[in-house]
C-alpha cells in the first residue's frame, strides 16, 4: 500500500486508515484484534481511535475502551513500531468530563491517559475531536449559529492548547497534531496561532467526507491546500448508507441504524438516513453497477482522486466487511466513472 505524509509533518502513514470506533461495542475484542491483524497483512498501518470510543452509543462506562483494546493488541503482538496510532481528545460532551471544555492542562492529562490505555510511549497523531466553541459537524449545519463566539477568547484558548501540545511534542509523547470537525476559519486560526507562538502546525483535519457529504470541497479544501493539511475523511460510506443496505426502508439486523434504534436512538444514522439521502445512495449504487463496480470500492477509489491530500478512514463492524473493503483498495477509478459521480453530486446535492 502506498504511504503518504500527514500534511507538513514528518509522520508517514498508509494511504488508507483503519477506524476503530466500534471496538468494544459492536466489534468484540477478539474480532477487533483480528481486524488489526488483517489490516497489517495489506500494509494498512494507520489506526485511528479516540478517547470517547466506542460509539453507537457513547456510554460513560465504555469511554476509553477502544484505546484499551488497541493497547492490549500492541502489548500482545509487539507491533507498535509497525503501526501509526492516532487518537483524539473529546470536545464538550456530557459523557466525558461532564461536558467541561478542554484547555491546555486537560490536554496534557488526556494525552497521558491515552498513552496508558494504548500501552505506548507515543501517539503519532493527536487530534482535537471537535472545537470547544462549537461545530457545524454531526448535522448541526442546518441550524449553525456562531453569533455567541468570542474571537479573543477563542484565540486565547488556541494559544493555551497549542502550548500544551508543543510541550507534549518536545517530550516525545506525540509526533504530530490535528483537528476534527473543524471549520475553515478554525483551521486557519489554528495555523496562524501556531506560527505566532512557534507551536506545532496542524498536520491533519478529520472531517466527514463522502459523495453524499461534501462540505469540505470548497473553503476547507482551499485552506488545507495552502496550509498543507491532510484530510482524514471519516464516514466515507455515509455510515453505511452508500452500501445500499437501507434501500426501500430496510433496517438490517445488527446494522448501525438498527443498533442505534435498539439503544434508544432514532435509527437514522445521525441524521443521514433521510428520504433524499436514501435516494441519492441508490443512485450511486446504480452508477457503480452500470460500470461493473462495487459501490463500496467505487467510493473509496473516488476519494483518492480528489484535488487535495486525503486519507480515507475505513471502519467495519465485522471481519467480512473489512475484507470486502480491502478487496477493492488496489483499483483506480476510471475517468468516466469519476465524471458520473460529479453528475450525481449536482443532481443530489447535500441530501442530509
């Protein structure tokens, strides 16, 4: 598998990243370990986690469990020098720190806690899961209201956090830093403040990106190109919507939507499973079939054609799903199929 550098950092990772947000919930520990083994077999060495994982749902009692599962795998296999580990500090959430925002001191403590759970002496990429000032991620774009933000307070927060991240880099605890669910203005300011105080520059930004959700394509892409920041694209299959499994109102047993509904959620894939979203997913499925492609393989291959640096994060509940994803990773997307995706993007813009 091809290897790439994250932004302007020295951290080199595999072209595709393995996501772990189901480890310890829908994916049992033994299967999670098997997934990491399978990823290494194809040189997929980049593994992404977060302190709040597993999700769907997030529970206080399971916060940190996914990191612990990775840590036990690293300890058992001795594979630490063969992989790159990314994790994140949680933004304000009632499930973690009772909703308190993070500051520099919190970042320092959380890095140490993640290192303990991961059973390692270093984290290759440490990310801020979402901004303390708020985010339009997670379907909050429909009613996003930044009017209560205080620029001076935000910049002071950035200086404080970047100071803690700089100390962690100097101590060898983290190698590179990144953002998640961040905006173009936020990414720009983080880069500016890093330059101002001599702190570490953001190497990556982990935002949602798929054929159905392309908010990244304009302002964020421009900032990332000019500031040399790599997109780590999560939910490239729109939380499974693009697989076609939810067509015609289906709710397969054990699927993400079914599990969400069974645990008190709405079963709508975090707002993605709308009538327009399902219709768009079906259109992409038909396009793939017309060209003799599996839609899953088409979507991942398409991401690698984008005019900015991107590393797709692929996650799977089961080994069968992961092996199916892996089977299509060596295919290049033909221009005709790429043009078909762009036509569908115009016909089904932002369907959720």
